[in-house]
């Protein structure tokens, strides 16, 4: 199996460690690293919708996409469906 590279949207060892451990327990060869990616939400999110938006923003940022706030929603720039 080809080795995977996984980026966790945080530099916290308390978040990177469990991802690495999960890969090892499932026998998935992976290099797990962390990257400080802003969630663009409050430090203490309120409600599942805000938590989801923050996680989605970090996931997009980890893939190298620029995320911006648009009409009170978070969208990826230059995406044919989500925004211009």
C-alpha cells in the first residue's frame, strides 16, 4: 500500500497524535503532520453549524484552497459551484 500524507488542521500534538495512532491501528502507512490553518470562526464555536464550518474551512485550507467569507457563508475561491 502506498504511503499517505495526512495534514491535520492544527499544530497541537493532542490532535496530531490520535490521527497518527488511528492510522497505525488500521495498518495505514501514513506520514501525519500538522499545519496551523485558521478556522475563521469564534474561538469557542456555538452550535453544530459553526463547528462544521470551522472544520470545513480547516479541511479546505489543508488542501491548499483559499477560503473566504462570503454572504455569511464560507466558500472556496474559484470553485465552479461554491463561489467566484
